[in-house]
C-alpha cells in the first residue's frame, strides 16, 4: 500500500472523510462566492449540514454550470478561495474551462493509483499525455516523480519517435490512452519489432477513455505487461483507480465519492447505477458535490488486494448527450457553433464508433447549398480539438427528424 488510508475500517474512513468535508465546507462558505451562493439559494448554511447523512442536502454543481460560471464576469475568482496569483498553475480544457491547480504535494492525488498499478522507484516512464495548456501531462507526471520514477515527457503523437524512445531506452512504464498504446503496438509490429523482446514495458497506467477488456487483454498479451486504468477529470484529479486484482476501481482517499440519482442528486443504494458525484479535499478550488455526468455504480465486495474502500464498477455511460472521445469531451453546443459557419448544411449529426477498439469520429451532413468539407474539418478540430471524418449524405437521403445531434455507437465488451 502507498498509504494506510487505503486500509482503514469503514467507520474510520467515514469519520475521516466527514472531518475533511466539514473543514472544506467551512472554508468554502467563508471564501468561495460560488459555494456560498449555491448554499444560500437552497436555504442552507454549514450549520444545517452536520453529518454525512446531511451532506446530500447540498445541491450538486454540474460541469455545464461550471462552464457558465467561468464565462461570467466573475471568471474563476468567484470559484476560488484564494487569490488567483496564489495558485500553482492554471490550465484550460475544452469547453473552455479553466482548471486551477493549488499548491501542495500531490495536489491532484494520483500517487495512490500509480503505486497500486505497480509503478516503483527507478522505473522509466513514457508520458504520452499532452503538456500544452491542458493538465493531463503535468498532472500525471508529478506523482511519478514523487515515487522516484524517471519521466520522459513525450506528449501525444509522433508515433515513430515514441517507438524509438521505448526501444532505445529501458522504458518500463507507459502513461496515456490505451488506444494510443495499441497504435504504438500495431505500428511497431508492422515495422518488424518484437513487442516482448524489443520493448521493456512492465506496466501501463491508462486513462481519459473507457477501457474495454478486449483491448486490455490484447495489450497485456502482446507486450507481456500489466495494464491498469485510473478514473478522474481535469477538474477533479484522481477519483478512482484499479489495483492488480481488478474487480472495479478503488475510490481515492483524497476525495468523497457518491453515486446519485441524476435528477435529484440524492445518493443511490450500493449496486445501483447513477451519476458519479465527487468532492475532492482541495481547498483552493472547492468543487463541492461536483456532478461529473459519468454513470457508474459501487461494488461493495472485499478486494483481495487488502484495500478496503468501495470500488466503482467502471464507467458505463454518460448522463447527458456529451461523449468523451480520445480523451476530449464533445459538446453538441460547441459543434453547433461550428456548423453555424456553414449555411449550406441543413442538418448534421456527430456519430462516435470504435471499430477494433479505436475511437472514430464522424460528422454526417445534409446539404442544401455549398459546403467546404476541408474547411469544416479544420474549424471543428480548432474548436473541439478533434478532427472528424465528414460524410455528406447523397442527394435524396436525409437524417431522421428526431435524430440526436450526438450518437454514440461504441461498444465496450
């Protein structure tokens, strides 16, 4: 174990987490305009919330509300409990959403997850998440350095260079998206490399997309390595992570996780599917009862690894009509802003598929005038950070009247 917090008794864990939540609520009430306003609109004050049983009385904060709050004149200052200059870093994710990082060791809380996956001192780890503006690269590098690993800040893409680094250096760990590790594997195999003899990979920590068991098994078989996943967001940091024994993802010690009815925000019984609602114990930017939009359920089953926390049984879908593709959220509202630039398009639909386990994004368009698909692809990529394959419907064909703007056809079996 990385920390004895991972093996606490249920009562000790409940007492500790309530203590953390109480301190967070009091400081947010005092210093966060957003939280105090949310409480007052609900007719609440901290005096009304005096146990974990009363915690669900606090209204949830949804990601789409966060986008709106940050777009107002208050910007992130109304969401902070400190001066903006007291932060360590400020990132920006698609939305756009600012992601403030407070000061302090392991701020985003991923060290537990990396240790559980098997990362250790002197591992050489290739980091393939982006370091530019978005938080993933630095967010996940710092806990590795804290464990004593050497990190190669490779970033995404440039697959030939990634392969050269992995084969010329004794790279034992990979961090990134499982689908990208599959791309690396396929390209390396096509060039004549032996994935077990020419690579030295021992463990991979993957995130930012749903991991199918077939993709996991294929990577573990081909490289002779262990593949484990973590779950978190750019707003929250680490929420849960897998251990070597699998069977779900252990909820992290550094936050309080609820599974709630998406309509009411009230907790659901263990085993029922609902929305993941998270409160990280981070005071600079208090996201109290943050509703992620992801659907999951609790697994209350003793884990053979010895950790005693409840586990999430995987992410099984989205509450609303957004989808996460190649680590990026797609919002139909953003896409509508792009398509408004092309008056020749009468109707459109985004379709997400995953042939052979790899995410693919398609944009179906129905035309009644001129249309430049290359210009549309470029603008879509600029605004949403993803480039779709455009399919122009043949003349005489039309999208159904009730067709959703976003259709997720992916399978994760």
